[in-house]
């Protein structure tokens, strides 16, 4: 049985919410069948009938499964029970055979493989299309997808439930027999403590990893990105986060703007940052008791910046809702406008998740991943680069100043160039760099 708001206050007197914005949940899902085993949700937008959209939740118990919920939170379908599904994510537009399909993926702790499903929109069910995805690892934990919108390549990131926070990147490919295979392409080994929550900015190419007792790190999502990183925000000191950093989600306003959302479990709060630039802190909120109980120590979260059913015309936020040991847990949903009005955020309804980045990468610059913060439309290619890098832009063939910086913002080189000029990169070490041209900043990867 869920506890009411009065009991919540009495049991947890040391958590102070007085300085945080608050919102109320609209619905809660049916309880996950196994007690205290809900963990991570995802949102699926139906391609033709938004009222047929659904939420996906994990049951991470040893007798677990994936569960599908209607927009009002009622459970209507599940995968077979008997396997521990920890984290889940959705990816649209995977080329499989002669079709393009939407897929759902999860970290399967029972089999230590990436579990993959095709969404059957007609029946609102999931069809298992797991190919050769065994990892050889133990205790799979965090999971997220990455679609490289400029190169039409597909990846998955995994972490493990142990003391190290290592991240493993796999490329997903069509097996040729109706299933999807996974191949390890990268390891990030400079995270010494546990990580779980991850999200990728599908357009700007950033991977955000939550090191639970440290902070949120920003890496390049490219498989050649190495271990170069920036500490986006931290616990204590100058940071805005609290102990137990869990779920992370991305809200797309435009191709290059929007919000990054992070869950601090110990204070039951959600922190919000700008997607672009240095991820400036915007605000934070908690989900307090209204018609439904307050959200207690949430884990996984997800958000959609697009109309999804008549219930959520301005988009939706979903969060895991925890409970004391021995009680059943579930997921709660909040209309986006409730959060936007409370914190002072934008409501943007133009970014269909199937079309994020669709017009961002010019076909002639298929390898260019760029963050366009200004009015200039600037391209750098190839990306990753080895010895040479070409700078180009739309408009007049004028002279521009090009600034090369490291990920800490330190200036390494300033050079004047003309349009389509090719620069020598052979003297740069392998890693991630920023290239600034006018008001535009691009992230590039230098490979050997």
C-alpha cells in the first residue's frame, strides 16, 4: 500500500523541500508485480495514433520482465517473466532488413546480454529480436541508446552493478536474419565508482554519465571519443546535485536547445540544465503529494517534448517512485506544463522524436556533428578527423577567425581561414576538442 503525504513527512524529517519548486503527479502506474522492483521507465510515441502510445517499465527482480502501461498508468502487456531487466530505452528508425523499425532495449542482468525488441504498433506489443548480444560481463546495470543522426549508426551503452563505474559502448547492426547483433567498440575506464544513469544527446553527440556519489560527467558519444571528459555538475561544493545520482533524461526544444534532467535520489529532487554550451543550471523541482502520494527517492526518469495522447498535449515526464523495503513500487507521470510552469521552462512541441536531427546534418557533410549556438551555419569535416580538418560555412567566402580549445575551454590555437580551407591536425593529440567560428561552437574528435 502506498503511504500518504502525512506519513511521508513524519518518516523522512531530514529532507527539506522548502527551496525547491514542486509539482504534482497526474497518474501512477499499476504496481510492478515483484515488490520494490520497479527501476527505470521509457516513453514510446505511437507513429500514427498518439493515444496508442505507452510507457515501458522494468521489473528488475530475478522473476522480472518489461511491463507496458497505458497513458493512465494501467498495465496492458508484459514480456515473459523470469529475467531481471534493469534499465530500458527506446530508439526510433532502426533499419532492419527491408523495414525501418522502432526498437526497445534493456540491460538483462539474468543473461548478461542486451535484450532487444521490435515494437509491433498494430498489436502494441514487443517482439524479441535479440541476436548476438552477449557481453561476457557480469551484472549489467545502466543502459541507453545512441543514434548518430549524422551517420545513421546505432549504439548502446552499458554499465555494471559493481564498485567500478566503467562504461561499455556497443555498435548495433542488422544480423541479416531479422535480429540485431551488438559489437563492443569502446570502453570508458576512468570512472572508479558505481554508475547507472546515462543519456546521449542524439544531435550534439554528448554522452552524460552519472557517477552516483560524485557527479555527472560529459563525454563524446563517438566510439572514437576516448575517455576525455568534463565534470558537468557535482555533489557538494559548487554543485547542485545530491548523493545518489540516478536517472538522466533529455528534453529537446530544437535540434540544439532544450534541457538535461538529472535525478538526485537522496533528496527526491530533479535538477535541470541547458542542453547546449556548458549545461548551465536552470532549476530543480520535486514531485509532492497532491491527489497522489509524493514521489520518494526516484531512480530512472524519462521525458518527451511532444504531444503524446490527449492526456499529455504538451509532453510528459515519467519517474520511478521508490518505497521502503518490502513494499511495491511503480512509476508516476507529470504533464510537462506542470513542470514548465513551476520552474519557468519552455514548452516546445515541434520535436517529434522520430525526426530529431533530421534536418541538422547536411547530406554532403554526413560526418559533421556540430553544435550551432549562433546564426552562422558552420561545418567541420571529417569528424572524427585524423590529419586534416576542413572548415566551411553557408554564405560568403569571407575570412573568419577559428579558435581551437580543449574541453576545459583553454585556447590552444587561433587561426584565420577562408571558406573550405583545410587545416593540418597532425600536431594535435588524440581526443576531443572544441572549434569556435563566430558564434558557433563545434565538438570534434581527433583520432590517430
